[in-house]
């Protein structure tokens, strides 16, 4: 028997608890729980079930659970240092780690990127007065790729499923083909940044890899610190102009 599709997400503990009718996006459930160590949430096929669970989440949420030996081993294997990608660097490929986030969503935010190429390492970051988690995740990838001097194969690591799936599953290309509409009634968000990222992905051979955030991945952890420091640097926060002026759902002309 096919499983019922989960259409509603109940967040019992996270940034803003409540019921959400989608997972991805700036007003989805993902941004409410991402990076929250003790977040508790669960998906349901109906809003009524989500509301009922939210009244008494008990121990059935997706919050912290005791790890099995297999899960612990898998988590350990996913934790690695920069040296884990030495084989790619030896082949002349670049390795790019990215992360971005906000203090509130939307709110002050920043991105961080670490670019490894040959025997060099370059760190990039910037903070903005008012932006969103997803925009900072996208901008981290964009600025990291823009730092490359020539066409390159890039192994890119991000803890944003929104970004990784947007490229690897072809979402962004499909949205662009449909005049930047996710469906007939819903425009795509962050069009200005997706357009830039698609251009860079055409220029380079970019292979996106999703990694779990805050799980011991040296590059991801470093990017998180860079992004956080940039977001809290009150004297040097930039303006995310297109977001602040509400012009991120249609391509600039």
C-alpha cells in the first residue's frame, strides 16, 4: 500500500513553532528547524493530524533520538576533514564548502564559503542587514564559484537541500523554463540568485553534495562560523537590495 503523502509539517520546537504546508522555501518548515539541535517536528498527510500531534508531541517527533550503532557509524563516516578530498584536488578539481543563514528569517544574515584548489585555501564571507536563510545559502555557492579563475570541475558541499535539490533535481532549470513559476499559481523565489547560479553551473562542472549540518564536517563547520560572524558584524552589513525591495520573484530586465 502506498504511503500517504505528507502535506503538512508540525513544528513543536524550533525557531517558530506551528503548522506549515510545505517543507522547502522561506516560509516552509525546514528553515524553522535547520540547525536547531533539539528541534521537534513531524510530517502529516492532513492538517487535522498535524494540529492534533502539535497539542501533545510526546516522543513521536523527529527530535533527538538515541542513535543505533549503525546510525552512529554512518554519522561518523560522514564527518570528515579537508584532507578527505585530497584525491579530487590531486586531479586538479576544486572543492567548495558553503553555508549561509540568518539570525531570524528574514533578518540579519551572512554566508561563508571555503574554496580549496591545488594547495591553496580561500575563505569568503559577507553579512547583510536583512535577507533570508535560502538567499544566503545560494549566495555562498555563487560567490565561491565566482572566485574560480577558469573552467573547473567543482565538488560542492552544502547543507541546504533547497540548493542541492534545486540544481541536482533540475528544479531551477524547470522554473526558468516556465518563466520562473514553480506551478501556475506560485512564482519561484530568489530568481535573481538562481539565475546567477545556473550561469555558473553552465560555466563549470559543478557536482552538488548535501551534507548534514553541525555533524563534524570540517568545511561545513568552518563555513557556518564564517556566516555567523559575518551576520553579526554590525559595522559591515550590506544591503540585499533586491530582497529589500521585493524584486526576487521575477528576473531582472
